[in-house]
C-alpha cells in the first residue's frame, strides 16, 4: 500500500509540473504533504520535512553563495572574453553553437559540480543563443545530458555514493565504464550536430540575415531578445576590466580548492563571494546593489531546494522508497534473475529520475545488491548497472542544479522536460547497450 502511495505521489507531481497545473515549488510542497496526510503520517510529517530540510541545508547554502559569486563575476566581466571567443568560433552558425555547447559543458563538467558548470555555460552562451534566435531549451537539454555523463567521474556524486554504499573501490568501479560513457558522449555530440543542422535550416529560412554572416558584429542588435537580457552588455556600470586577472585567478583558485576538497563547497563559495565583493565593489552601496540584482535568482533556486526537501523527506520518512523497491523484487519471478543486472540498469533510469542520488544509492541499491548476491551476481556489477541510467538523472525535479540552469536560462521546466527526456532515454539506451556489449553487465 505504501509503495502504491509513493508511486501515486510521484505520478501526480510529474503530471502537475509537466502540465503546468502548479509551479514546481508549490507541487514539491503540496503533493507530498497531501499524500502523507492521506497515508496516515500526519503525526510524523513535521519531523520528516525537518529531516529533509536539514539534509539539504548545506546544498542550499552552497547554491546561495555560488549564484552570488558567479553573478558577481558576470557583472564584473569575467566571462565577456569567453562569450566573444565563442561568438567568433561559431561564426553565427547555430550548428557550431550547439555542438560547442556540448564541448564546453563536457570540459567544465570535469570539476564534478553541475551548478558551477551550468552557471559558466549559461553566462557564456545564452547571449549567443538569444542573439542568433536559437531556442535556449536546446542548450539546457544538452547541458543536462552532457553533465550527467561527465558527473560519473569518481569525484562526482553518483559513483562516490555507489562505491561507498557497497564498499567498493571507486577507481575499479569507474575505469571500466569509460568506453560506455564515451559512447554516450559521442551520442550527445551526434544529437547536437543533428539539432544544429535543423536549427541552421530553420533560421536560414526564417531570418536569413542572422545565419551565415561574416562575423558576430553583423548580427542585428534586435535579435538579442529584448533589453532585459544585458548580462554581458559591453557598457554596463558593473564592469571591472582592471580587475579581470584578479577575478580570473580567484575563480581558478576557488575551483581548484573545490576539486581538491580543501574546504566544504559551501564554505569555499562563502569566502569567495566575500572576497569578490570586497575587491570589486568596496563601497557598501555597491555591494548592496550587486546582491539585490541577483536576489530573484537566489530566492527562486534556494526556495526550490527547500521545497524539494519536503518531497524527499516524505519519500524517505514514510518508507515509500524502500517499499517500492521491495515490492519490485518480490514481484520478480526467479526466471528473470539471470537478467538481473540488465534489469537493474534499466530500472536505474526511472529510479534515478524519481529519486535523489542519496535515496537511490544508499536506500535502494543495497537492497538490489543483496538480491543479486543471492543469485551469484557481484556487488561491483550491480553498482555499475545502477550507474548506467544516470544520463537522465540531471533532468530529475529533485536535482537543484537543474533549477539553476533553467532559472538562469529563463526556460520553463515543462518545456525543458518535453524536449530533453526523449533524448535522455536515447542516451541511456546507448550507455546501457554499450555496458552490455563491454561486459559491465551480463546475462548470467
């Protein structure tokens, strides 16, 4: 009964969000609260939500100061040269722009942090998307697919969780998976090329003056998409060109410290934000203006994170996650267990979409590993199988970084999902198929 309640809760939530009946934040709060009351968990609802909020508090702090930090860097002009360089390389060509988006995200994603990757990508590329008239939904969709694949590096979240949950060596877990991930990344590049060709043809027909021009300066200013989009305007008052190299050094040092793990990421961004404000905008009124200019983004994202904590808190506190997994295993005939690792790989697609990585890798995967061990399947194989569905995880409504991406790009969540989910399923199929061909998962 609890398993059916959990399935119903997830289904109703997705319906309300994708049909635009309710905003994602309201849905994340209202839907689990109602289902918890219906399930008779009213006395424990407060504790469950409090536990969920406690678990996401460090993430919320990180997002708050990360958004402020990169917002300050954008205001000061750190990413202006990158944007100009990408414009020159794209030559006003949508196909080059879309393929370049995948390349940039793949490069930046090596730091293992999706939020940082999306902030840099949007700040550098969104002006060009708006300038050429290419839909930002393409950027957000491909960015999620690419980052989800690269986030499987050992210092990223999913592989580290899978290894720690089953007490496996992260390097032994990850290295054999590299060819499968390369196949998935190659699929994303092919997809970007195809979408780019389609956009090139569409824009050449609709606005021929904007496509194939000799240089970026030939693009009509009106194609920027409105005066509200001036984040990289060359004459804005917030520019600090004399401090460019200081800001670049500070950002490189911050990202290096993040990768090395000198301090928790939230603490690093707090310190970085304070230094950036003091050096670039030393006067109190300047600091207030910079903080206020990014208040909308900060409030929207942090509120979404705490709203998601209600959803995950109810899922975990009511036992819906464990019951859904147990129900699945109990319903599986013994004849299917030779295919169990393949089934785990397939199930990881919806599981990692509906659940947080913590919930899946610490709550569900150990149950799957135990069931596999009873039929002679190693924990390493189950762990790898559970990671093969990750290309869709970055689209999960429970991932805070995705809200940063669509918030900065001003893309509707429903539009983002309608575009990206079908391509994410394609990439998942390629990665799982490659895993089966390479022997990462097998039929016993």
